[in-house]
C-alpha cells in the first residue's frame, strides 16, 4: 500500500467503492486522513463498512468539511451528464480527483525522481504496460505494475528512486489526474471510443493528449491523425519526443519496424539501427504488437536498459491472457484466445496477424457497425463459426464471402473449428477466438469467455499447451 499523507488531518470523501475506491480509502486512512466512503450500490457500501470505514449518504452531507472528492474512474465527470456527487462537489468548491492523482502527489512529496511510466491509448495499452514491466523486471529492476490493469495504483508499494511504477491509464483516469507528471508518458494510438463518456472525439483526443504533454519524455505513435496532431503541437512547443510507427515509410526520426525487426533512430538510446527481432515471438505477433514492442522498448531504454537487455526481455514475454493468447497446438493447428476483441477494430488486429487458414470463432452481443469493416480480411478466413446474439447479423455480412456455420454456443464452435482445422491440409491452420462482440449475452465478461475457451481447448485430444514439452 502507498500511504497518502498529502491529506493528513483532513476529511476526504471517496465515491465509488470498487477495488480502486477501497484502495484509496485504505491509503488515505494510512496517511492520516479522515475518510468518508460512499457508493450508489449496496454492495460497495457493505464492502466499505466491512473494511471499517465510515459510510455516509453524500446527498445530505456537509460538503464544506471535505478537502477533496476522490472519484472512481467509472463515475461520469462530464458526459452524458455529471454524476450528482460531481455537481455537489463543484457547488461546494471541493476539488475532484482520482486515485492516480493521489499517487502523483505522494510521489512528488516523498520521491519526485522515482521512475514512473504512464501508458495510454485506445488499443494496446494493457499489452504495452505488461511488456514494459516485463522488460524492466527481466533486467533485474524493482517494478510495480497496476492502475487500469491488475492492481489498483494505491495498493502497490510506495515510489522510491530504485523502484519503477508502470501504470496503465484510461481516459477516465487521466481526466481525474491534474498533476500527472510521469518520467515517460506513452500514447499509443487514438480511435473513437468511450464517446458516451467524453461527448466528442475532440474531447476524447484532448484527454489522451494530456498524458504525453505532462511527461518528461513523451513516446507517441504516429499511425493515426490524432496522434500526429499531438506530435505537431509538441514540436511547436519546442518539446522533444520519441515517435513510434509500425510501418517504415512514414518514419521521420524515431523508432520503426522493418518487417519484424525493430529499429531505433535515437542516438541517446545507445543504438542507431536494429536492436531486436520479433520473429518467432508468438506473444508479440501482428503489426499492432510491433507498435506495442517499440513503445515498451523506448520506455525501457529511457529508464536505462541496454539494447541487449531489451532484446532479451522481448523474447521471453509471456503475453497477456485473452489478448492474442496462444493456448497451444493440436498437431499443426494453433489455438489463439483473443476474447478481449470486443469490437471490429480489435478483431481486425487479430485477423491481420495471420495471412491465411483462419478458422474464426466470433459473435456475442453485437456492437454498432458489426463486422462490415472487416470485409478486407475475409479472404484470410477459411471458415467462420458464429455464436450468440450476433449470429444472424454476422451471417448476413458473411453470406457469399466466407463459408460459415451457426454454432450458437462456444463449446460447439470449438469442437467444429478444431475438427475442420485438424482435417485440413493447411501447413498451420489457426483456430481463432476473436469475437468482435461484447460477451454479455452469454458470459459475465470477456475474461470469463476467454477462460471458457481455454478450458475447452485444453480438453481437446492431442492438445499440447504453450510452454509444455511436446510428447
């Protein structure tokens, strides 16, 4: 835990009592603050009471006694309308902040030079966060990883000059962190997302831009127009940055890839040229992971790792569950769990990772736009296996373009896809779960769906799990 001493002796309201909210309560109390906990849900209130915190109905509270409102990132700050606690706080002139802001203030007080890597982007931020932490750990560094991935930031160990914090940040968290000041700030990419919470694409992009703008060393992807505009603003402000691109042709002076070879054009990193190759690294296949690997490598070298340490760490990265996760093989057939692909954009990166012979399991609770944007990838698909509510909509899009079967459930889809791939004459057929849909019609979340896929694949005859010795 990181005791938050910056509110010692003051009263702080914490609203939203999930994992990050309860961690904030504990950290504030450990630092000497008086904590008042609140939530709209009975479960959150009960969890706070069980942890020993005072619970109040903030609708009738005296807001003049609060030094701050610590808001959970899932609570609307502006759109579609401010949450009622936000309106009460503003009326009382009480500042509204989040748990990452508490971390930043504590870091500034006790260890202002402590290494701090903050990572955001519409896609790829979890993989980049895990990969950055892995590179540092593999080189023997003391690393704490969390934020929007895994552990709440205030439940981590405190910052120090010898300990690096690698933190994934959503746009919601950035919005609540006015003192954000990372050593390295990574912005991977920007595409439309969470517009129900941010109102417009311009507002969403502006929130994302705050992260690299606040960093000592920004690292920014150049693959989309929004990020290129942010880079131009940094240039006009006479700021330096590291630009990363997943294709060689657009590079100006930064980091890029030539096929699977990663190339640095930054002399400060101690290398001007190739420093690693992702060929054969199954956990980092695909163009999207080239961008992730370039960003993580740049951050690691900024924090002092040698190029050879980065190259070695890349080769041993295990990957993340449900994100292009290699489950194993049955004969020549490769099984990939990409349950995290809950929309067409995410599924596109999975389909782009294999040139042919894809046995594609997709479906669930459909998102707006369906799979129409994926038509250019259909020639790579040998057969599709449809599950869930999206079955008929997806069938209409696939009709006449891709052979498909209506399976309804994941267990049937896995059985049929494994059978078809196993009897094909392809050199390396791929059974790919990349649903392009939310899971809520059949599963509580994408993790449960991915776990179900893993269990079904593990039970197949002849399966050799990733990392297991071949028989």
